[in-house]
C-alpha cells in the first residue's frame, strides 16, 4: 500500500485502538448496570438528555468502572514490552541490550522488574485514591 510509519506511530495507533475497544466494553458494561429508573426519573423531572448524561449517567459509569479501567492501565503497561516486535525499542528491550553488552542479565532483569513493580504500585495507589474519592456511601 506504500504507507510507511515509524515504529512509535504504529505502537501508539495499535495501543490506542486496543485501549479504546477494551474501555468501550468496560464502560458499556457499567452503563448496562445502571438502574434505568433513575434515568426515567430524571427525564420525568424535566432534565435535558445532556443533563441526564452529564449529571447522572457519566458519574455513575465512571465510578463503577474505575477498577476495570485500572486493570486496563496496568495491562497496557505490561503489554508495552510487546512493541519490540515492531522494532520499537522500549524500556525492557533497552535493558536486554544493556544486559547483552555486559552479560549481567540477572541484575538488568531485576532492575527491570523493580521498575515495573514501582510503576504498577503507583498506578494501584492512584486508583485506590480515586476509588475512595468517588465511593458511593451505602446506607
């Protein structure tokens, strides 16, 4: 077809399409879990469709999908190492190159694992803060 893209562009497009598909599924599932009587009550009260979406639907969908979206972010972080298949040298591939120059594979892979663990831990802590912030109290 004659289309030439650099590896970074291909990685961004691929991850964007993948993330969009999974996130759409998570948000659709959260939307389907909404109590439809709330939406009907809002319309009966005279809310415009945009107000129903902005004030009732969207906040509840985002609240209930935080755990699934967090898992998706962590999965994307782990999946980023696949980009070496399209000749994009990311963090893990760089660590492999470093290890192959000095033959200290254990140290390089241990450092890589610690960096990934740190990044995942930060994502989990941020997600927990978001979950606590948007928690719906049960009476």
